[in-house]
């Protein structure tokens, strides 16, 4: 694609040249040669002229000057006008002077300003030379100035295709600004390819437009690919910089150092970034109060700092600054905005509190406590009701006895002097105090020659007072033997007059005597024993009995004290054994330790002597005492006494012969530990007392319930049997013994009826079922063993024309006819028939038994010493159970349950 300047309209050419003059241009073919900038005939003040490439001419230049005062140049080579200029001729010259102050090197650049008409003519004359010969359908850089004044439509450029030499070409465009928002901003002439803009554009809304150009023939043939066209909107400085806040509020402490940061302000500019239009500079326009100047602002960052250390809140606590931000790097033609900055000065403790007076005088009566005697005031210039203003008072001297205290009144900040411990006029008539004051917050300035604490002197006069008796010391004691007889008189409590140091004129009375053991003499304070004393009484601690006494003078003033009666011990108590029940587990131990205690003092106590106190020879034969230490002995049994509880009297004697007999309940128990004998129902102990646990009681209740169920079932069976006639069918045996040739083992089933057990083989039987005993299958046959019993009844069920299984006889809703027979009747009837049937079972034609029917068993030795497993059954067998006497203790309970003695 190639650009061709329009020749049809002079006004269109002038607009295009104006855009070129406002675009950043660099015309320097060689370094330091003349640069030509096209301009219009009139240039307003502050107008951008063009840009000169200074680095290309002199990279190390650090000083830039212009020969023409109507122009100014920035560091990046941008040239601006300082005054309004009218170009009377078509050209104007000025020189840019570049120099390096370090090596004194200088270079010059000549700048030629040409009127745009002459540039247009030159460009048209050279157009044929600059035109590309090979290709003209290619992207062309294109731009336009935002907010352009026109005239509109404004010519931008021409798009052309080389195929126009051979075809008739129609040009068209699409994209944003054409058929997309903003609509109809650009259009192209179909035949010429001239591109126009129809109205002004705001760069802050649209930075650029990307259009697509098409070249087609009238018949729709496209000889060229679609061509992208980018139109860049050049920025104009049309937006003011804006502070992020209209009013900034900062805080800084007074007396801060120079250069302390107060705060930072910030502004934004919507113009194109990284250009002079958005290069901002900050400054302070004014300060209130105006003097002295205390603040400065960094022009680039907007940081406000202190320029003086004389900030004093006590003089001025707030400053107001008017600040400005300006674009175009602060040039006078840049756009600017102002804002307000308020700086509050915070207080620090730079003023000490001082007393309003250096000395104070006050007075107080003796023996007065918790009273206010003086208030002192201070002055402080710091901020009220802050830690820098609040005062802390202290007593520096004169309060060695702790009689005074000084505190701060939080409302008035005054110091309140109080008496917390009574003063004695007889000891001191005047007290001199030195008090000091400081703030809660530490002092901020360096301590100079003067002290950081203000002090004052307080003189306190003590006034005399007519005092009452003094109980000093408040606790007094007297020693009395605990066996002192009633009526014994002893020294008591003494109080005195503090002024005369005498006890005359003082009367005494008893306020508290817990046990009423003593009386007190009203005039002398001596005590008399009223009841017998006992040092070992329950409420006596450490052998001291306390009595509260009140002393009174003639004027009714009183004091109270405590008289401690120290009871001296005598040997009036014999030692005793506190543990009265002794358990000895015979299985694991043969003796037990017993210990004695004596409530008397140790001098009247151990070592103890232990003896058996009984005239019964059986006790002496059965028990023996052996000394272990001074306070304990071992009680052992001898001659293997039986289990049970025994009363063993034991006398214990102390070192001075005082003794006491204690009857011990000794339990010989069949246990492993003592807890086995005390926490469970164990073996027989002979004491006659049995303790049942929860589970034992529950088992007993369940057993009783089961017994009632059995009895109820038997009663129901008897009542039904009474209604049936005693008729035995002839084929009774045949109905119960079924011949079977099946040799394979079947399934054994166990049925329980009325507490008895029946084993059978098969699934059903007709007519009768009952409690016959246990069936043992052998070789496919079944033998039945009748169970003996004293009055055991046999129940049978016979169906009248019905088929029943053994399960139907266990209960439920199955209807059947019941008949009841005695055991002898059943035995006499069934025995011959059963024998005959068994005899005929499994015989061949020669009447010989089969090989697997009659089996021979060898003798396998003597049976178990435990005998029958059914030791708890109806069989009364007491022989062969001697081994139960040698079982371990844990099995003895089971053994005794099986043996009925």
C-alpha cells in the first residue's frame, strides 16, 4: 500500500499537513544536520511544534539551549512555542545548542520551520520518485489528532491496489468506526480509495481503530487479500490532572525531626501515559498559618515532609496547606488542579507537671485512719485528659512507717494525701513529707540540667487524742496442765493505758469461750478453771484453747484481744487400736498387722506393748501376738482354726504404763485378698452374715420364675391327663420304634419338653411322643434309655387319626389328645414289646444279627475321678468326690454347690 497526497483540494492538503505538524516527527538524516519541521502559518503559545532527535546528535549533552526565545525545548527534544507566532515568510530558522559542561564539548542543530504549502509542493514534486514500483497494497501507518476541528470530512489517506492498472477496482472498508460502534466514523471513496473521518474522536474513549480494506472488481472478484488498516488517535492534552481526594488529612507528632514524612498525595491524568501530557509535578501553593514555613513537597512523588523541627502543639495544633498538581512536567502552560491538605499536630509529653506551691501544711488526729488530709494541684501544658497530662504522685521521703498514701483524682488531676495507718501523738507530734509528681507517659525530651520531677514539701501536725485501752500484744498466752483441778486460778489477759502505760482502771470481760472451761476476773483479767480441761478434745488444735477477751476503760473505750491457753499434756489416755475388724485370708496369709495410736504427746506414747487380754485358754491356744515395731504388732492364728469370726481382746500399754483393751473382730476367711471377703458372697466364714451382690439376687429371682413356670406346666399336664382313659394301643411299640434299613447317618435333633430332653432320629412319628430319656443312634438304629425318677411322670401324646411330629409335642396351638401314665405302667407295658422288637431287628433268614448291629467294645480303663458329669442331677452319688477338697479357692464355690453336705 502506498500513500498519495490528494491534489484535488487545497483545503484537504492543509488539514493533512496540520496533522503532520502536530505528530511527533524526527527529521535528521545525519547527526547534527538541519532539521525541517512543517508548521502552519499561525502557532499559538504553548503549541507543540515537533520533536528533534537530540540523542542522535549528542548523546552526552547535559545542557540544552535555544537561540530563539519564542520557542522552548524539553529534554526529550519536544519543541513548544512560548509566544504566539505568525509566519510572515514561508521559513523561520533557530538553533539548538547542545553542550557537555564536563568536557566543554558543544554541538548545534539547525531547525527550519517551513510553511505547510511549500512542503506540500515539494512532496508532490517528489511523489513519482518515492512511489513504490512493485507493490502498493500494503498496510500504511495512519493517525489523526483527537478532538480535531476539521473541516469534516477529514481526509486521512488513500488506499490503492496495483491491480487497478488491469481491472476496475472498487474499494471498501469494515470494522469499528464503520459498521461497528462508533458507526459511520470512517468511510472510503469506492473509486479512488480516499479514506475520510466524519467527526472528532476522543482518544480517552478510543485509542485506535483497526479497519479492514477490501479491493474487488465490479463482478465480485477479489484480486487482493483483505488489508488491515490501523488508525491511531494522537493524544491532546485535554484532561486536567485530578487529586484522588479533595481534602487530605495527615497527623504528625510535635518536635519531630527535619525530613519526617507527613503523608503523600496522589493525582491521576486520563491522557496518554508516558507522555508530557501525563507527567505530573506537585507543589505547595500556600500554608496557613503562613509563617514559619514548616513543610515541603517532593515534586514527583507528592510526599510531604517537615522542613523544620519547631512544630509545637502548644502554640499551633493544626496547619492547612494548599497544594497543586500540574501536567506537562510542571510547565507553565500545563493543566493544573489544586487541593487542600490539613496537618494535625499530635501531642507528646514535652511539658513537665509542676506543683502550684512548693510547700503545704496540714494536720490530723492521732489514731485516725483512712481520711483525706490534703489536696495538691499541678500545672501541665500538654493535652488535657491524655497520658501526657495525667499526673502520678509519689511520696519521696518521710513515709518510712507507711502511715500515708497519695493518689490521683482522675477528675481534677489533683493529688490526694490520705492517712492509711494511725499516727501516735506520744511517738511523733509532726511529720514532714516530700512529694513528687510525673506524668503517666515518659518525658520525651532529653533530661537537661533541671530535674524531670517537680517536688513539694508537706508538713503534717499530729493532734493528741484521749485514747482508750490498748490490747498489746493482741494475742497473749498462759500455760495450764490439762488435769488441773476445777477452781485453779492462773494469769489472764492484760491491757494498758497507752498514755500512762498502766493497767489500772481497766475492766475485762469474756467475749468467746467455746467450751465454757474458764471464767475471767473483771478487774485483774486472771482466769479460773470452771470445768475440767481436756487437751485431746475434738476442737482443740495443737493443744491451744483460745478465749476472746474485751478490755474497757472508765470512758467506755474498748479493745479486744485473744488469750491462748496452752494445755500441757498428761498421760491420761491409753493407746488404742483404731482398726477393730481384722481379716485374715487363710489361703494366702497366716497373720495380720495391727497398729495402735495414742492421743497423748509422744513423751507419753510409744513404744507400745501388745498382750492378749483373755482368761480363756482357747484364745491363748488359738492366737499369738508378735511385736513388729514401737506402734504395731502381728496377730497370728495357730492350730488351724476353722473359718469364722472371732473376738480377740488385745491390751496395748504405753511407755508409762497407761493401757487400754481393744476387742478385735478377727475374720478367718477363705479368700485370696481381703476385698474378696468383704465385697462378694464368698465361702462360709462362720459369721452368719452373707452379702449378696446384684447379679446373685437377679439369678435367684430368675430361678424362682423358672420354677413357677415348670410347676405351672406340670399342673396343666396333670389336669389334662385326668380326662383321658388309660388305654394302651396294641401297636404302641410299633408306633414308636420304626424299623429302618437306612445305614447312612441322619440328622440328630434335640427337643425339650417340660424340662426333660429327648433325642430322636427322623422327621416324624405317629401317635405318641414323650419324655422317654435319651436316644442313642448306633449303625442306623436307635436305642432308648429310660430315665429313672422317683415320681417322674411320663407324658405322651396320641393323635386320633392324626400324624404328629415330636415338634408338635413341645407346645403351641397344635391340638392333640394327651394321656398320662405312671412310670411303672409304662415300663411294664412297653418292656416286653420293646425287647421283642429289638430282638427281631436286623436279623437275616437264619435269625443272626447283622455285622453292624451288635458291636463289641473293649475296656478302656477306669473312668474320671470326678465321676458322673451330672453331679447336680437327681442321682444322689457322694462317692469319689474327695478331690473337691483340694481344689484352688476359685473353684471351691462350684465344688460346694455340687456337694450337698
